[in-house]
């Protein structure tokens, strides 16, 4: 699909302050490493990930998303009352329902006229939301959208370490868990709007998507 009128007007990240290195995670797993005679440094060697960041315990995804949303609105020329749609597109969510977008909407104090909903599609969520917003803009249904995503990987990593230390797992059994240890936390937000509202914005020219859903079982999060 191709777009004629959609632009990214502003984009802003939000990063937690706490940094956890792969070496620090391995230090927590020292009993497991010693029992299975695993070489230290394998996590960074296998993944290329030296460090990841975590929000403080108890931080909800909506709080992270709102932090990024607030940052992008502060730098944007689009005012909150000009936003037509808010899309929250993270993997993480506050709860099953209502939509996490509703909590972000309230935290940012957006007008009641701003539609708010979640879009969930694993790591593709943010890109999907940009394409969706661009389509709505090009079709004339909206003039601007706020796209937010806030991820909190801390609970997953902490639970993974707990399970690895509690069980009597062998080398083969621990392999599925190691992908969990790559996860970190962060947030990002973007204002997407009609190019008439932001003549200097970065054009979104189009998007193409393919789906090999026969391989969905390779990446499952229960």
C-alpha cells in the first residue's frame, strides 16, 4: 500500500534508568551455570546483547507509554486537542481489559473525542500502528494520531531466573528459556499526521507485509 499524505511529525523514546548487563544476569544464575558447567559469557556471545534496561518494580506498561507520549507531545507542534486517535501497540499490557490505551489516554489527559484502542502484533505492533494511522489519514478519516508503545520485560526475566534456579533442568531443557533473558524495557511514541499539518515531516510512503503464519509456534508467549 502507498500513502500520499501521512508523515511522522515527531518521535520520542523513553528509557529506564536501571541497567542490567548480561554478565549480571549470569551471576544470578551462577548455581545453574556451575551445575551444568556452562561457560560464563555465553549469553552475550550468543545474543550480542551486552545490557538491557528495566523500569522500577511495579511499573505498568501504560505508565511507560505515557512517559514517551508526554515526551513526544512536548516536542510536537501538534497539540493534544488535535489528536484524533491514540493507539497503544506494545506486547505488554496492563491487564486483559480494558485496553491499555485507555490508561494512557487518561494519564495524558487527552480529550474525550480522542479514540483509544490497542493493537497487538508482537514486535511488529509499532510498525503496524504507523501503517494503520497512515491509512486512516490518507482516507480522510483522521488528521493525526498518537502511536505509543511501552514494554516492561522485568517480570519475565525475573520469573525466568526463578524457574531456572528452582528446577533440576539439563542443558537441553534450559534452551527455550534463554530467549527470555534477552528481553528489556523501554517505550517510544510518535505523532503521525497529515502533511498539511507538518510540511517538514518525514513522509510515510507506504508499507508491505507478508505473513508466514505456519511458523507462529516458534515464538509463543503464554
